[in-house]
């Protein structure tokens, strides 16, 4: 099981309280005193939430605690909710080359430029990106469109054509999906 790490930054009294009840929380409670030690601590860490009294730039997964007093039961509920939200967001973002795909928003993003995609377009991109070899039309029909093998249709070619056209128009990228001898590929 992947233990959740709760990092308390600067709030020593809160750390002491949470440390006392840590066995009941099923969390690894960590205290840091400043931003530099915080950055060092999270550098190679996953599954963490930072509780702090102010926002730190360029650091993810922060829960800003700026209201006191706080009910400990509501506080632990809020911590669990924040862990769930961050886990959901983490799982919904995929990096493919220079692009980020936000599965929740159905967007592909590069340098703050966003392009809305359909569910089939996203599924096609993800499927192609997982393959190291070109993917044939029959394979895409079966795996992405759930068509039977050798179904006579040009759905795949049409979707790939339109997707490539969108990528060219928005990102000026005509090499995102390439046509190879044996099918399509994202390199």
C-alpha cells in the first residue's frame, strides 16, 4: 500500500497534534521549517499533501490552512478529500512528448495553447502513444472503435485525417501522428 505523506510546513503546533494522532490517521506526518527544505523533501516523493499557512509558487498539492480554530474531525475529512482530489487530477493528466492531455477537460495542451478533443480522438492518441510500432487500421478499429475485424469503413482514416488537421492548425504540428507503412504512429 502506498502510504500518504502529509507534510506540515511551518505549523509546528499543528504538526505536534497530528503526530500524536498519526496512527489513527494512517498518514506519514512530516514537518519542514521552510520552503527550501519543503522542496528538498518533495523532490522524489509521490502521494503527498502539503499543509501550510501560505501559498508557495511552483509547488503542487498544497492545502492552505488560513482559518482557526478548526474542528479536528472536519480537518481530517478535508485532508482525505484533498488527497482524493489530487489523486484524481494526477491520474487525469497524461504527458505525450511536448503535449499534456487533460482527460477531464478533454484537451490537449502545449505551451498554454489548448485544443478541445473528442473522446475518440483522446482514445486514439493514447492508444497510439503506447505503441512503439505503427498501429494498423484494423487494430485501431478493434481497440478504439470496437469494430469487428475487417469491417469495411473509413472511420479511422477520417478521424486521423481530421485530428492531424486540427493539430496542424492549432499547434502547427504536422508530425504529431505520422503515417507509416504499417499504420499510424506517435513518435
